[in-house]
């Protein structure tokens, strides 16, 4: 295969969940940078970030994947699911290796990795996730 076709777009961003909401906020020049709420930023010099308000992982990610994924991965999975939905395809209709997803993120898996390192240091290896 020598060509690619973009059939769906999925966006999960601080300015909106869904390509339409994101684009509306972008056109309006809205900023979604605000105080950090996911953890206490007091020990750090930066207190502002772009979080995704209203994102409920269980509404976007299969429950079996929740224990083995971190927040960044869940955001990516939700965006991928939206892109697939927008394409009009189902996974069953595509060839086994006929679908690709391109993602962009500032980081992924970091939160999960840090949590598991804490478990290792504080509780020992038997408390580290297999994922």
C-alpha cells in the first residue's frame, strides 16, 4: 500500500472532547489553561496546565483496560475510539492490519510509571503492576 486515507478524527483536549467542540473553541480563541487540579502543584514552580475537564475514563474506555492504563493512555484511547467512530468503520470491517492510528501527546504513561515506581520503593516488587 502506498497511500493513506484519513477517515476519522478524534480529539480529546483541554479545549474540548470531540473534534467539533475542539474546533469551535479553537476558532473562538478560547484558552483552556488553568490551575492544576489533578495533584498538588505546591512543590513545583508551575501551577498552570491544560487539563481535560469533564473527562470520565469509564465513559470512553472499556472497564477491563482501566486498571492497566494511566490517564494519558486513556485520553489517547478515547481519541482513537472517536476517530474510528467518525470513520464509519467498525473494527470487524477492516483488514486485520488495515487500520492505523496516529497520536500526538506531550507524554504518555508517565503517571502510571511514577505510581508503579512508588509502589516498588514503598511496598516492594510484589506490589508492582504487571502492566
